[in-house]
């Protein structure tokens, strides 16, 4: 074999040995099972590498930093909680951190959940941080919201309130003619009553039409949930309403107050807001439960009284009276 070929082979062997040496310096990942990993805000690559090594997810912090400098992109690592899956390489871990593809968790606010219960749900979520006051009633849009571990509760509330502001403005822009409310605030208040008065989505526009008729004619709305709200702030009453509570004079009781309550009595969903702004065209002024979660509607008091008699008969059959 010629000296030239020997020299080339020697250089190749030297280069290969060098690559092995460099590769050994880089270390390797050792993620043996799906694991969550949290990067604090402002953490450097070296600090993250130290944390990875301390948690047994890589073999060498210095190697991870070296690989990031040699092979990584210029994108910074992001703060948040990441899911490292079993078998991930160091390069894949670095890319995940740079992409900002953090683990997102969710909190759901059902339609008609009052603000006191929204507050309790947020305060019970252990992965959120910080204190918040009970949000103003009607300021939260019921929906499912994503959040990250360690996120401030105040930030989640701000997103919920911004969603309500957007939704209310959008639906107001699509409002029909000759509706019963003159402002978005009044639409929100009336929608909160509609939300509490029916559990059937298909009834929303009919209930909105009925209450719109009452508002326009100056009739008492006589909505039972408005009696309960000052007592429980929207939580279930857990008993029948007392006569003294029906007769109570306050800013919410629509049995003694003409027109709308002074504020919302819950957080209405988009559909209830839309129903108030485009109610069913109806001459109904009365409604009573029909025993199925819905209502019978009536145009006259005589028709209503007949429906009430039917409802009482159902309750007697059930042993409720």
C-alpha cells in the first residue's frame, strides 16, 4: 500500500476518532417515559441543561449546551411546561423548547355559571397562580379556555372577559329591529335571565321573545331567578322561594321591580345573547314549566292559568305537592 493511501486512511481514522470524541462530549438524552418539564421565564440554555441533567433526562448538561451551539437554530428557548416523550433525542428536546409547543390545560365555564362559581373553579385549579377577586357578574363568556402551568389567574380572567366583550359586540352588530333593549348592557342583563329561565336551547328565542314583550309593555318580568340572585349570588337556593323573598324590594327582584334588574344575574352564553338580540316573534306573555325541562307558553292570563293547573297536576302525580 502506498504512503499516500496510508496517509489518507490515517486522516480518515483520525477524523472518525475525532467525531467519536465530540459525540461523546455531546452526551445523550435519557427520556425513558413521557415526562413533563418546566422552563421558568428567563432561563438560559445552560440553566435548562443543568435542570435536564438534574432530573435525569440527559446525561450531560455541558454536552447539551455544546450541541445547542453547534447544531441548534438561533431561535431562543421558550418558557412553559413541555411534554418530553419517551425516546426523544437531545436535538428533538431542543427543538421542542424552541418551538414553544407547551402543554396546555383547560378550564371549562358552562353557560349560566355565575361569577362566584367561576371564581371558585379558578381558585381550585392548583396549576394557576395568584389571587383574583370575584369577576363582575356577566363579564365572563362561558367557554373552554386553555392555560399553562403557573399562569396567573388574572390572565385567564382577562381572556374570559375579553371574549365576552368581543361576543357581545359581535352579536350587537347583528341585532334585529325593534328589540326590547337599547344598550349592550341591557342586552347582557336580559340574556342572563333567559339563560337561567330555560334549560332547553331550542326555547331560548321564545323565552327571549316573551320577556321582550313584557319589557316593551311595562309588565313585571316576574322571573324567579332574579329573586334568588341577591340571596345566593347565583348559587342554587336549595329550597323553595319564600313569600317574603317574593315580596322583597331590591335592585334585582323583578316581582317588585318594573323593568330589568340592575345587573346580570349570571354569565350568559353566546346563544342567549343572540336570542335576546333576535328574539322569536311571539305574542306570548306567560310561561310555566311543562315537566320536561321546558315550558308551556300563553298569550293570555286565562291560558296561563290553565297551563299552571296542568303543571300542578304533574307535581301532584310526582308527590311534590
